[in-house]
C-alpha cells in the first residue's frame, strides 16, 4: 500500500531514521509514566522506535484514515492501539485508565499551538511532551520576557512546564520538503508548581494583556479594575516585560481587589 502526502492536511513525511530515533530518545520519562501517546503517527517512523522499548505502552491518534490503514498494514500488532480521530476533539480521559502518559509527535504545523493548549488542559496526566514544531512556534514556546516572540503561549506553557529547545531539523529530511526549519522541544512538568488562586482568571489576564501588547497593563486590564485601585507597579509595564511569576502576582492582585471591592 502506497500513501502520498496530502497537501490539504499539510503533510510532510519525515524520512530520516536517525532523526526519528533522536526524537524518540528525547523522552526522558520525567514524571514516571509508562504510557505514551503519539499524535499523528503517520507512516510510523517514530512509532517503530517507540515499539523497541518493551516498557512503553504506546497508543496513537491519527486524523488521516488512509494512514491508519497503512499503519495497521505495516504494524498489525499495534492495530488495536491506533485510533482514527482528531486529537483536538478526542476524549483523552478515555485513554490509559486515568494513568499518566508522555505525549510525542511530529506535530502538524497548522495545529501545533492548539495541540499544546489542549495538552495544558490535561497536564495533570501529561508530565512530559516531546514534539517537533515549526521553528517560530518553538521559539514562542521557549521565549523569555523582553523578546518579540514572548507571548501567550510562552507564559501559559512555562507556567506549567519547563521548556527546553533540543535541536533543529533540516527541511531536507522531509518529503515533500517544507519551506521552513523545524525544531524539536521537550516540555517537562514543573516540579515547583505555581500557586494559582484562580487559574481561569490567570489565563484570561494573560490573553487580555498580550492581545494589546503595545499598551501598558493599566490600559489592557481596565475591565477588571474599573474604579478600583490601580497603584500596583506592574500596571505600568507591558505584557512582554512580565515574567510568569509576575503574571501570577498580577492575577492575585486583581483577585484580591475583586474580593475587597477596592
């Protein structure tokens, strides 16, 4: 059975086995998991290396039905473990009997940010993520305050994970070759968990702050503090100047103002 990459799905098949092995070996086991979920296993170039570890319980979710059929033909012993579906809408709670699992994949570039955001929702069960991203997205995930690439994804991911850039991948190891460089990153759940008094408010404030990133926070967050005290020093800064801890402090301050009616 032959499967050609579909332009409509933005498919680029990795064909370098050494790169594939390097990606799979980047899973460190941080968080003591034995289950692994691969997003978009495709033709199985990562999967076959994961199968080599008998201690791993592999599952995969693939959006392309033709690739699911191809995968089962190539790896019949894994037929019951590959699911046909969309990762973004899949009920991840139904996997692994509520046990922890590592997340891995050559993530489709057009939905890679959404994949990360969904993983954040399930982070209590995902202690580690290893993925290949478009280089620019990887930069946003790992960026620090003061950089142009520092934004919503940077803060939300780094609030819960330690993000590490591992290596770049040339466009020449894909078929067809994309017009971009790819980057593999590893995200490990933070051991020093932050103390969120209101996680939903934290997410809201981060998004509001960066949606008007050229404005000071005093202007961005008026809706939360209208008519209340705005003497907090962080309000004079712009979103890109605040660290993750600063955003936590800012959220706590807004929450306290709401409670006290200042």
